[in-house]
C-alpha cells in the first residue's frame, strides 16, 4: 500500500491523495486515489506511446518507471500479484489483475472520464500469500533480481484488432531485453499473422539469444504460426 501512496505523491502531479480502508469478516480493501494527470496518460506522454492503452501493456510487463532515479518500476507489477484483486482506474481505462486469472482491460467505464487515478487492492483476511513467495516466482534461480515476467499478449490488441504486423510485434517486445525469461500468455488470442510471428519469434529472438521466451495458452492457429516462424 505504501508503494502506491508514494507513487501518487511522486508521479501524479496532483494536489490531493486519499486512502480508504474497508474491512469485513472476509477481506480487506485499500483504495489510494489522487487528482492528478492519470497514470496511463502520464506514461503515454513521457514514453512517447501512441495510445494510453499501451501504458497498460507496459505496466503488465513490469520494470516500468518514469523516474528511474527514485523508483525501480517494480511496485505495480508485484503489488498486482500480491493481492487477490488489484486494479487501477484512470480516466476511462481500467487495468485489473485477479489471482489465478489474466490481466484484462475495460474501456469506457462509468459516465465520461474521471480525472486522476484510483488504485484498489483487495486481500482475503486469511490469505496465505507471502511477499517471499511472490518475489521468488519472478526471480532468477539463486538470485534476488526481478528476472522473469508474464506478458498477457492480448493487451497488445486494441479494439478487436488482430496481431498481424511487425509494428505490433515491436510494441509487444519493447523492453523484453530487461528480463531473462518472458512468458508470453496468448490466452484470448485466437490467431496471429505471419509478419507478427516472424518478428517476435525469429527476428527479435535471434537478436536476443540469451533471452528465454516461453509462449503458453496457444490456440492451434497461433501454435502453427509460431512453429513456422521458428523453422524459417
């Protein structure tokens, strides 16, 4: 929770930060809100992204910060996996992660845009989650570095578009080189194009031979296209 409060203070450029804690017999929810620019639009502006929805993909990867001198960029990634449910609502975009589920994106929530950012974190009162367990899942063996990430590939799709181009592939693989292992979760992606598969699994992989990429949850069409690219 303190990491999210610090993020709001350091990055939001707002005037107020509020913290609300709700607890019942089953679970505890903490909400941190600010009245600033909005996290997705701030990341878009500072990283020069085409669309604020690309910010959600970058947050899902991890190791993302707009202030590397003071922040590691790991807070949102690990917080989203520490809680049973974690969500960020900013303007009309929602990034949410649930335990044992996928990251997902909803657009147009509510009536119009709401300024600022609200981070909501929910944890069962009897949760067995531990900080060590979460960190160990993404650390290199016998190391304490953030070396592994899981990327929900469908976050690279906007408004139902299909993943067919090299530009989409380059958007997906941006910053992969900061990790030792990247798990590419293709859940919700039924097909990909030849150029997209070739850019990710042949061109990018060849230029980063030390990076392990593990595609999971593959449809038959996606599996065949990846195999074709790797065999080229």
